[in-house]
C-alpha cells in the first residue's frame, strides 16, 4: 500500500481552512500547538495538509 504524499499549504491557505487569521497560525507555531515547516531563506511557514486535517479532527 502506497503512503499518501501530503501537500504543503501556504500560511494563508492553512488559515482559510481553519477559519483563523494567519497571525493565529504564527502564534500556534511559536507555542508548539500546530508546528509549521520552515522553507527558504526567509523561513516561510508551510503546513502539511494532513497536520491541518488532524488538527481539525482533534478540536
């Protein structure tokens, strides 16, 4: 059985799915509540689609 490849969501996309402000996601990342993957020189946040799904299920 093949493992599902999770796509990465930009912070605005993740915020829309969770119906929160992007700043809320930044705060949650700092608190360790919903960790982001940092990419690029600027350290842009990306969120795994599967992590977003798990987070919504746990609420």
